[in-house]
């Protein structure tokens, strides 16, 4: 395992520091085709847009073909206007659209007995692991999975291989992972690492994707006054970058209160979160920021 960068800062990494880290992650590689999988516009405050833009220009300058496949899950495709705001001057024709019903290959199954063990017997059905066919395309010399680690109501802490098996995955994993979270209890999941859903995703990655040239590029951010601060950038091909990012996100993205709240008001940016499905995040404490 090669650790490219585990950078932490209280005030936030500068664009120059981020660019230097990304250059380090590409050092020594001969690349002709690269697939970048960033989040969609609902993760605007991840700073994944800047990172994707920097990677695109670094790779394009080398004569590399770069394709960008936003991790939509079942969200709406990124529009031209959203792409310009989040990803800057990357040509819009470089963006591809993931169809969670059609653009899939089946990699294998997470077995029911494993599910039973990790959920204390609450869920026993197997889960089919599918992924966008481009992830398995041998023409890609490198796959960059970019995104933010932040508390999440389904998996505990967002991103890493979830960006692949849910973000560009299929219906069985998307639907059943959410149901596993619900039956196990979101109160036992939020803000933690080794949750049942995370272990499902880990199983799928370790058993079905380790032969693909995937590097994870993970941020930990805050956004005071809507100004993005990247407090950590964690880059590696394995799980260690997630574990380092989780520790920092638990410091930066969780506020503890002395007692349960009887009533609270949650605000969701209407430009960022535009559907009823995403609006439901108000009810589960809001996982985005």
C-alpha cells in the first residue's frame, strides 16, 4: 500500500497545497485513459469540484483522455449549469451520466449469512453488487474516486467505496443498503465507521474490485458562511484513507448536544437539494454538511 497524502490543517488547505497533493498521486504513472468519479451537485461543499477540475487539467496536459462519471445513485443528472458552478471550465462533453437501471455489470453477491452476522440477525437477504460498466473497462489506466467523508444517515460516514457501489451502482445495493440501515437503526449508525452498511460495501470492494486501479481521494470539509474549507485531504488505494478521514470528520462535522432535541429547524439549500427524496434529509438530521 502506498500512502500518497494524509494532510490536515485547521484553517484549510490552499489550492496550491491541494494541487501539489494531486500531482503526487499521479507521479510515476503512465496514463492514457482516466475515469474520475466525483459526487454530484448535492455534494457541492465537498470541494470535489475543484479537485476534479485540477485533476482534469493535469491529465489533459499530459495528453490523457479523461472521462467524468458523477456518482448520481438515483439522483438527477448534473446539468450544464451545475457542472459549470461545481467543476469549473471542464468541457461539458467530458461528463457522462450513470443510469442505475441500465449501465451495469454484476460483480457478485454479498451473502445472506454475512448480512445476518453483521446486523444481529435483523437482515438475512443477500445483496447483489453491481457497478457501472465503465469501472470495469480495461482501457482505464486509473480510476479516481473523489468525495467527502461526512456523517451519513445510511452508512455512518459517507464515501470511499460507497461512491462506487451506490454512487455508480445498481438498484439492489441502493435499495437494500438503505433498508439495512433502517432496520438496524440509524441512531446506531450515524457518525460511525464500521456500521453494517459500511461492512457490506467493504465486502463488495474487497471481493470484487481489488483488481481495478482505483485510488480514493477523500476530503473533510466545513463551509462556514458558505466558504469551503478543506481541513483534510486523504489519498490512497485502500481503506486507510477512509479511516484517517473518518477521525477528522468526527472532529469537524459532528456537534454534540447535552440532550435530545424535541424540535429543530433544518435548512436545505434549494439550489443544491431540489427533490423530495433529498428533502427527506431534514428528517434524518441532514447528512450533507
